[in-house]
């Protein structure tokens, strides 16, 4: 079903229109334990058990395949647990690009059926690291090094697809992940679902236009969305907290899946090792409590959609 149908329904506050096939749910997955130590294969196996039992999901995405030897440790764990993994390449500097690409090429043939896709970059257009043409070149390089048929694409902020910044990669990328955070747009609890779906609508319809129609666009996922569960982690009218996170998960994220679109929730588990950072509004930004589950793998609320 075309996304425009979703957006029209959302904007008009109409009841959910359920497509014939529900979208697939996945989770962004970090490479470190709560202590900051790198995860082992056994740790990933426990991650996958918790994700599947809590949500039913069987796919995760990472960001840098060489970080903590993610490809080396996560792929055998995923294969043993029936999971698919989206591996990431961090292309912002040549060293990380080369390390991540090597980490993937070293195992690509062995785990062809386990690697769902490879993303080259995460919000590189949003940060201004590359132009669309430069990112296209990076994607082409990666595609030339991987087994034929392995999907390669990128993940970036919704507005960089909606405003044409990412046009150059359309036709080259096999898969595009659109990140859309109503929280970081300062949306209130009651308005967050509308903002989220409208962001996705703008990005998808522009991609469809550039591709030449809905049947010609690349595979599209919501690459990231989420909400922090710690009280006080606010951004404008967006207020952190368990109740608000649960509300967004059930009314925003689950709605996208119900309409037949695939999406990754950011993120699977809390990451208390992360240092504090400063947000765009000048306030301290706590990035430790975005998990749908706690660091010890306990669901914070129902993860079933």
C-alpha cells in the first residue's frame, strides 16, 4: 500500500487502515554491555532470546561492523537464534570505512543468509559529512566488494530525503532507512504520532517521486524512532518518561507496522555506559534510557504490536 494512504489517514485522525501484510519489527542493537565492555557471542545470544521473547522480532541493526567485533560475534549468534542482522559501515572517516568494510567482507560469504543488508552511513547527510553524490560513491564501492544480491543502502534523517539531499542515492541504494524522531522535534505526547507519520510520509513520497513510482522505489524501512523513558529528559514539549514512551511505542511505532511498513525501534536495551551529551537546545541530553528494555534485558512495557 502506498504511504500516502497512511498519511492521509493520520492527518485526518482517521482509524488505522490495516494493510494485508503487517510490517516487520526490528531493534537497533548496541555492541556493549552496561559496564561498557564489548559483547561476546554469548551476550548476543542472550540479547536475541530477550528480543524474540519480548517482541517477536527476529531482526536487528547495528552501526559499525568492526566496533567490538560486532560482525564476528553477532552473526554466529544470530544464525543460531534464527535472526537477521543489518550490518553498518561508518564512512565518516576513511579508517572506519575500511575497518567496517573489511569486517563485513571477511564474513559475508559465510553468513550471506544471516546478513539482511548493509548500511553505509547513519545520518551522514544530516551531519553534512557527504553530499548525495559522495555517499552514492561510497555505496557503489561497498556493493562492488560484497556478494551479488546482498542489499546495500544507507540510513538518514527523514528531512534529508524529503528535501532532496539524498536524491543521488535513489537508484543505487537497494535499501533506504528513514530515521524519524518526533521526540527530537519537540512533539508532545498527543501530537507525536502525527508528527512521526507525517515525517515518514514526506520522505517516502519524495523517494517514490524520484524513483519514478511506488513500484520502482528501493526497499524502505523506518531506520530509527524511539522515546526516552527517564523523567526529565525533555526536548521542548516532548517529555521523557515511561508512560510517554509506552504511548509512542503503541500508538506511533506499532501504527506504522500495522499499516504494513517495516521499522527499527531505537533501541533494544538501555545503554548506561553512554556519557552525557548536550542537545541542540543546550540542555544535557541523556542517551542512556532509550531502550525498550532495561540493560538487564527486561521489557519496560509490552513490546507486542
